[in-house]
């Protein structure tokens, strides 16, 4: 029984890790243009391998100016970082 509780708890934590981020409540007509936003990031030294628009965020997988792998969620209105994972 104890193992079952542990498994259920781990599944719940894993599910929360995949929950969608809320980066903005602004309508899409207020968001930065995707292509312009990508160019801005590349100008800051990011290399984008994958660009996504999940829910209310812009998300990239790539490398930062130091060459480290990153996964970053951005507010698509102002370009601020909502969450960043550096590997």
C-alpha cells in the first residue's frame, strides 16, 4: 500500500511539471510578431532549435550566448522570461 501512495504522489508531481504556464492574459493582437521576436532573441545570442507557442507563451529550445542548452518560456507581449531551465 505504501508503494502505491508513493507512485501516485510521483505521478501527481510529474503532471504538475507538465502543466501549462500562464505567461500573459493579453489577447494575441497585443503579442510580438513571432518572426521579429525570434530575430530579437538571435540578436541577443540565442540559437533557436525549436520555437513553440504553447498556450499563452512563446517557448524556445536551443542554446544561450554561452552555448548552454536552454528551455525558456517568454511573455509574448513584452519578451520577459517567465521560466528558464539551463542544462
